[in-house]
C-alpha cells in the first residue's frame, strides 16, 4: 500500500543536522522543548548570552514556527500520527536552527547613540599639557649612504657606551713613583704637536692618550721611558685609525733618535700584551661628533666644543671622567657660549644624559677655560688659534654667575 505524497516527503526528507537535532534522536521525541530548556538552564547567568530568562525569545520563535508547520500539514498528521509528529518536531527544530543561523547575518539599521549633554568647556590654561617632545631621527638622511652605516649607528654608540664602564681609569698616579700629573701633561702637549705634524685624525690622538693611561695603570714606568710610551701609543693608534699610518722610522725621527728601533718595537709588544690587544677604547671625540650631529651644530660650534674637549687631555683630573659625559658637557657649554639654546629632547635621547646631569661638569670646564692653569703648554691653544679652526681659542669664557643662571633656567 503506497503512502500519500505528503507522508512520503515527510518520511524521506532529512533535516539539517545540528547539535539540537542529534540530541533529539537519542531522547523521547515527545519532549524536545524540555530537553532544550534543560540545556538552557545549565547556562551561567554571567555568560555572554545571559541567564535562562534572557533566552525566552529563542523559545517564542520555536513555538511560533512549530504551530505554523503543524497547521500547514494536517493531512500528514491524519495519515501517520506518530511518524508525522516526530517528523514535524524534527523539522521544527531544524527550521529553528536555520532561522537562528540566519538571524545574525541580517543587517540591522545602525542606531544613533543618544546625544550626550554638552559640558562647559574647560579653559585652555587649566588643561594640563601632555605633549611628548619630538625626537628627531638623525640617521634617516644617511640611510642611503653605505659609508655612513646609518642603520647601525645607534647600536654602535650604545655598544660603546656599555664599554665605557670597562675602561674607567682609577687613580694610577699614586703607584707611579717617578711620574707625576705635570709630566703627563707635558707628554700630551708633545703628542698634540705630533698629531699636527703628521696630520693625523683627532681620533688617533685621543686613542693614543687612552693607551698611555691604561698602560700606566698596569705598569710602573720611569720618566725616561715616558716619551717612548707616548710615541709607541701614537704608532699603535695610527695603525688602528689611519688609512696610511706613519712608519716606525718616522717615530724614531720625531723622538730625535732617543730610542732605537728595537726599543720601539719592544714597547709596542709590551703595550699590546698588557692591554690584551683590546684597544677599541671609547673616546670622547667620537661621542662629541655624534652629539653635535644631534644638535645640528655648525662647524664653528663643533670646533669650539673640540677645543674644550682637547684641553682636558692634558688634565689628569679629567682622565677619569666618562668619555660620553665629557663630550656632552663640552657640547652643552659650546651651545651656551654661542647662544644656541640648551639640551634638546633629541640630545637627551641619543646621549642618555639630562641637562641636570651635565651642570657640574659644565661649570668645571668653564673654570678650566677661564683660568687655564697650564699656560706654558701652548700646543692646544696655538692649534685652535688658527683661522682654520675659526680661532675658537680666542673666545671669551662665560661669566660664572651668568652661566649658573642659564643652567638653572634649562
């Protein structure tokens, strides 16, 4: 006996399977809503969907849709009451799931937020200023220059800043019985003349002075060997810094043949062995050029800062200063002397020093420039009195009270 067409459709049509439909197949078909309500009751009231009462809309949609299906399929109920009831229940749940899946996809018209009441404007002078000072990227302009190594510049100087702690000098003069600070100053004055005569880079001079100091920390020397140490230090620094360093015979000549070739070579071996060949020592001149670039300083301002920094080479008290801090202080004093402002956020970012950190050393440098205790040693002063160096050695020092006032206002 063949079933009616409507009953055949209901018996063969498979609803969309879902979690609710699979649960219905394993339970009593006459209690689909009770099972569903029990699942709803297990939800925590703190869940994103809310408690059981907030899911009543889901039940309303299901009941309304179920009534519509049953009213449209009266013939199927008459022919197969039990099978039709089961099919209608499954069909209703499947349709309900389909409606719920499509519901979030429907675009709801945007609702306008309620207008907030207008508040009285706060006066501008009462609003706290929270503007962050801009820091300039000083290496951006040279990213296309392969010789500038601009992409590594910041990392290189941070690395050199870290190495400063390793090369901080102690007070080594206490254990040198035959050498004094005055003798060291005379040696450095002579080394400045050698740098000028050979037209060496300033980095070579600064590194040579550092090599002398670090060697004397480890080795007790006599005064008759002091010039040999200085000339050999320049030779080593020239090999490290210069493209075409002077030869050994040139250094024997400038020492007026006071030493033999074997002595110079033996001293070179002694210095390198004592320092364990670690001669990449941070120097103030490199930091000075870096910080002057941050300040967009002119060549004249940079030369004035170089003059201040080179004056400290002869002074033993400045040998124990941090090279980066000394360079920053020299530049800050030069900026103040040229009326170019103070320490900018860019300088603070790249140097790592605040303006207040440099004030004591700036005052000390201005005092050195004012009184110049070593007036008999003229190498540095004569060098920077030339017009090639903008005659910065002839500049008038700052008044101490005026400098104090300017520093306090920074």
